[in-house]
C-alpha cells in the first residue's frame, strides 16, 4: 500500500492539472470550468488509487485474483454523462463538444496521476492546452473560409435571370446549393441563391459583382451556418 503522503501528492497533482485545463475553459465562459475539471480529475485519480491499492488485503487470500484496470476502465465510459451535459444544441449549431472532450481527457489525466504516471499526466496536460488554446486561431481562420450564405437579389421584371446572376458570381457550380425565383410585383422579381463553402472575400466580391449587373435593384446577403468555435 502506498503511503498517505503519496496519496495526497497524487490527488494534488490531479487537481493541479485539471485546474490548468479548466482555466482555459473558464476564461471562455463555458459551463464546465475550473471546478468541474478539477473535480473530474481528482475523482478519477481517487478511483484509480482505490482500484490499484484498495483491495490489497483481499489479494492476500488464496485463489483471489483482481484486475485493477477494470474499475479504471469504467471511468472512461462513465464520464460520458458529464460530457453529454456540457453539449448544447442551439438552432442548428451544436456547441460544447470541445468542453465535453476536455472533460473526458481530464478524467484520463486523473487516472494517470492516480497510477503514479506523473510524466504522462504532465505532458498530456501540455498537449491538451496546445490543442485547446494554440490551435483555436487556426481553426477559426479555416472555418471563416467555408461559410454559407443566402443572397437575395431584387431585379427588374424579365431583365435578368438566375443563369446570368450565377455567371456574374464567378463561383464553382459545386458552391451553388440552390436557386429560387419568385415574382414580387409587376415590376420586380426576387432571386435567392444559396452558396456553400465560400470565404468572406468571395461573399463581398459577390455583392459587388451582382450590384454591377444591369437590371439589379438591390442585393442583400445573409451568412448562415457559421460554425461556433467552442
């Protein structure tokens, strides 16, 4: 059996690593913050200690064999309910997946600390912080290039059609998801074009190109489906 000092050390190490990752979530005002991550890490650490050392007195009896990894394995699947609680669906946007993943990985860090694998716990904490904070600007820049938008164009009656407008946009056919046309009154028609996987630059250029087309009275663009980065 490990000493009381070693137990305290492992629990404090798990709490420290959990708080570091929790702080990154806390500063972004997510529901799963410092306290949540610390509790998950310490709890997983304690479970690991109990699993590895809590049944040693039973092992002294004859014909008794215990697998200490079985209790730890249940943490991996059981921690999922906390992750599910941090996931939210707002409209068509799913948020909280990254926080759910961080809770799951913090549990693994706690298990590593509980097993005395301090180096594995420390290096995992560093890697997770790099993923959460360091890669976020790259992810945001990438998703800024794959937005969707709905372009609504008011044109003079029978002056310009969908084919002329799509040629003016100068986008690939694969980027055009849907085109709809309806008559507003005796003088104007309305053409709606849905584009996917377009960048901010392409959207702004589309507005200028459409406004330069003869017969176009008004152009409005609404971006949609922009992914929330959590």
